């Protein structure tokens, strides 16, 4: 993810006589200008952009991160993520005694996600780089995709971060549709962008991935990096193995994606590692209108349209 982290510091006038920062007022996540605190001064709004998990070199009073739905500051900040602790196989065997509690936490994430999204209705997942600048043509395309999907009657689901994800959320929100963001706890913390109208923060990638596929009827994929490729190939794997049916995947940006398609055809397919029908699942275009039209035609014009949240038995 992109490292756009910004320092979150308190002015000296906020310190009490012992040099401790004054307590925050209610955290709303607003991105509006600084709001007055309880003492009549000013405080910065709760950050919604990416934050880096601080190291020990960062002064205690300047540390800030999110952990799932929680916001942590100063002495409450730890320097690892939930996924890191789950996958850690080093050290003593004390982790054996904590796994049952992890199972309960994992279960809670699924319950929370299912409960929040069960009544979402038809939705399309939009993926792309968190590093996409707001003045880049890919950002403008993301906005247009979000707007067009809403006009076609679909909610928009993204990873809730900045860049291309923010663009799609912005387009959907400004068009009056449902703009969903599914965030994740990362070492470089990414808060939900300001255009997410319904957001959930996850600790575990696999719970978050399930929500993307279960509640999306297809994907539109803008240029992106490892995370974007991960979501793309997971969708292709689920389609290939028939875990999902009638799930259109559109790649937006021929100059960016054509090399990948060529490699899959000339190397992977030629070596017999995939079938030609696997490549047929990918649609490539430079036009946001065509991308949305492909999705809508596949879902509404096909003979086996898959409602959001459904799987074959």
C-alpha cells in the first residue's frame, strides 16, 4: 500500500501541566477542518488516510494506529498486526492457548460482515492501486466507474483505501448510491477514505476477501499492484473452480494489462497450465462505459445471473 502517512501531533497548548496531551473529544472520523475540543481549543480530526505503524523511534505522544475498528494512540499502540501474530510460528508455545480466542474473533468478523452487508443488494467490486494520485487519469476513470455503476443500479464495494479505491467510492457517493469500503489492518495503517458511506474494518484478510466475493456480482479492476493482482487472481481461481458462477471480471486500461494477458496466453496457456476458457473470463477495455456495460450485460443479459451473496451448492 501507499505510504502517505502523516504525522498526527498535538500543539503545546493541548498539553497539561505534566506535559501529557489533553484527552480527545468525540472521534467522528470527519475530514472537515479542525473542530473545537472540550476546552474551546482546536484539535485535528481523526485521520482517515493511511498511517504507518510507528516504530520505537517515534515519540510516544505521536504514535497512532488502527486495530480493526479501534483507534489507538500513544501508549496503547502496539507495533504488530493481528495477522502477523496469527501467522507467527516463532517464539514460545504460549500461542497455543490463545488460538481458541482467535477463532472467536475470526467468527465475530464474519458475523459482523454478514450482518452489515446482507441487505446491500446488487454490488460490484472495484479494485485498483492505493498509490493512484488524485490528478491521474486512472483516478478520473475510477470516479466514472463508480458513478456509472450506481446509475446502472449497483452498489460499489472497494478496499476503502486511497487512490483508485477512493475514486470509485467518490463516484458512487456523489451519484447518490451506496459506497462501501472494506478496510484491513496493515503495518502501514489505512483508514477508510472520506467517501465511504458504509465501512467495515477487518483484522483478517480471509474474512475481508470472503465479503468481497460473497457480496459482489463482478469486479472492475483498475491498474494496481500486488493487492489488486491478489484480488484479480482470486476471482479467476474461484471462477475456474466453479466456486462462483457468472462473475464478470473487467480490466480497465489496455496499456497496463495487455502485457499480463499476453504472458498468460503465450506462456501459461501455451505450456498447458490453464485452459483457453480461463482467459475468456477476462475482458479488457479503456472505456469506463464499456467496462460497466460488459458487467451489466453479463449479469442481466446472461442466462444464469448470480445474485449478490450466492454460491453454487
